[in-house]
C-alpha cells in the first residue's frame, strides 16, 4: 500500500507540472498568437546524435554535457569529473551545424556542475542580387556568407537524491550579411549592365537568452519526470520588423522498461522517453524515443515525432567504451526529411 500511495503522489506531481506548463503556454498564446514568426531558428535544431535518434525526447533523461541543449538539469549527476562532447549536423538545404559542450563536477559535485556550450550554424554562400532593368532582371552585387552562433554558460545541481535543477544563460548572434540600401548603376539606353554599391546596411542581431529545467526521480523504479523551458529572451529586430526567439516548453517522462520485467538489467536496458512540447511558433508535438542498450556498449535507437510535415521517424546507433577511468562514446543519427535532404548527425563524447 505504501508503494501504491507513493506512486499516486508521483502521478499527481506530474499532473501539476503539466497543468503549470499548460497555463504558461496559454498565457503566451494570449499575448502572441503568431505562428511561424520566430527567428534564430537554429536554436531549435537538435544537436546530439543520441538525442536526435530519440526524436529529441530527452527532457526527462539524465545525460552529460550535451544535456545543456535539451534540459540543463540533465547534467546535474555527472558520473565523473569532466565530460565533453562535439558533433556535427548535416541539416537541410546544405546547412551545416556544429556544437561542442563541456561540463565539470568539482568537489565530487557537492557544489553543482558547471558547463560551457557552443553552437554554430553555417548557412553557406549566397549570391546577393538587386533588381535591374536588364535581360536577367537583376544584377549580381557579390556573395554573402550568413552564419549564427550561441555561446552558453550552464549550471546544474542535484538538490536531493531525487530532485535536480539546472539553467543556461547564452549569448546568441546571427549575421545575415550586409544589405544594400543604395547603389549606382552603370549602363546605357536604359539598360543596366552593372552596379556600384554605395551604401550598405548591416543585418546582424544579438541577444541574451535563458534555458531552465528540472528533473525528478520518482523513486518508482527508474521513472523520471522532467520539465524544461528553452530560449527565453526579449524580442529582437534587424531593421524594421521585430521577432521572437523559438521559445519552447517541454514536459517529459522516461523509464527503463526492463525494470518491470525479468530481464537482467546489468546487461540490457530499454529506455523509453516521451516528451510533450509546446513551441511558440507551431502546434504542439509529442515526441517518443526508444533506446536498447546491450552490455552498456552498443545502443540501437528509434524516435517518432507527431504531428510533423516532413520528418517523423529517426534512427540511430551508438557505441560506448569505458577503460581506465575514461569513457568514449560514438553516436550516429539518421532522419529522413521528406522533400528535403536526409539529415545526418555525428557525435563524439569523452568522459573522465
């Protein structure tokens, strides 16, 4: 009976968390009902290959330094002194994204865990043009190289054996290149053959953004609850129109399902994760991930997102090796992306 009452209390806590996040989300909708109106969208792209293979359903999972991109509370129980991860995302439209993260747990984590994160997006080279009265209808005025990056400082701490909190503060900048505000044309007989740029306007913005998160170990087997708020910041604008960052509220639950079976949990694990996400700029989504781990060395993963227009299923593999107090992890994720390029992610993790 005691276990039953405790589990019921955990369900009540989960319901309270869901109610809170729904209330905040509804308040956000009342003040800003726009859809597809946010900017700096590179902040919404999942970075880690392991997490992406689980459809980014990682809010209620304890991880490593890469947790700063999902729920910063996930790095509160770092198993060693330090953890580092690097990776690359081959995103749609030939966009390349890279990330790096590192976390430290000094004094055995008695004073929390500190983390640093870096995220970079390379949009490639884009030919800049202006309207012109010639046979092409435009003139080339050079090449621009848009890019964006975010640098973050994170902190997480396990307040009790069940409850952990975490947060990030990050500096975000995006540069879309210079825009032409004035040009002189050269040509004859009303036909423009060239242009001399005489005035340019900068199209770059920067802003300070915040992430918050918590994790709660219920005490019922490995059942864990999580909640996270990401990309909380003021509005920014380039020249005339202002826009908001891709704020997102997430509520998640995770559990090793083999805890409920007779499988040997020392050699096998089956992690099931479920996230409910309320983003600022598109309808709510449910994300589900499953990870099978054999001998704590080889992992097979699959994830599902719905509703989604172009991508719903993700797959991935992982390999982990621990030797002489050092841990090495290699992860890969593959996401079919409809009419766009298929997305691939690669990650490497070190821990000691």
